[in-house]
């Protein structure tokens, strides 16, 4: 149920974001979702793709230092308080959320969020025990199969 996320550092200068995205596009790799966090000097680009191994190789071949991180995709009710109810379970178990970002495809009144937990296995076990749907890669990738999120 864990997903592999690709992360790389980018200089915070014009044109630096397009370059790795173009590398992936040239290899036919579709970006399903991403997050960009920044400081004045650099940014951290985080990506979810279907074939992370090929994406990693392509980026490294172009000089990028790539790290891999396990993240968890969680379905959340798309309504006021939907996220708060999931986070209540996380807080009650004293699990740490390092960061999170949205996956752009939901369905049936539900959204999907990508979480980086300090302990992803404990988070998955807790959330499933509380009836929260932890989305596996097959389901997540099927949501992005309609061509959206193209790099």
C-alpha cells in the first residue's frame, strides 16, 4: 500500500523546473501528481509516476540527484471536515505527518491525499483499522489513466 515518490533538489531559478519535467516527457513518463516546495535558494520537487525506476534512471542520467521516499495515498471525504476526521485518527495515535499534498483525481465525493508519515506502516495499519481507505498503486494509477497530469 505504500507508493514510491521521487524527490530532487532544484535551484530556485527560471527554467529549472521545466528541465526535469522535460526529461520525463522525453522518456514518455506521465507525472500523476507533484509537489514543489521552495526556499530562496532551492526547491524540492516531489513526483509520483507509474514507473519510478525508469524515471529515476532518466533523471540521474541527466545529472539529477534523486531520492526515493515511501508515501501513503489516503482517500478522504471531499467535504468540509473530511481531512480533519482523518487527521483526528492520526493525532489520536500520535503519528507524525512530515508533509502532504493532493492527488488531483477523486471520485464519488472522495479526494486522495499523499501523506509522508514518519512511520508509514503504522499509519497504514491505523487508518485501515479506522475504516479509512488507503489507496494502493493500482487504484491510484487507474485514477490517473485518463491522460491527466501529463508532463
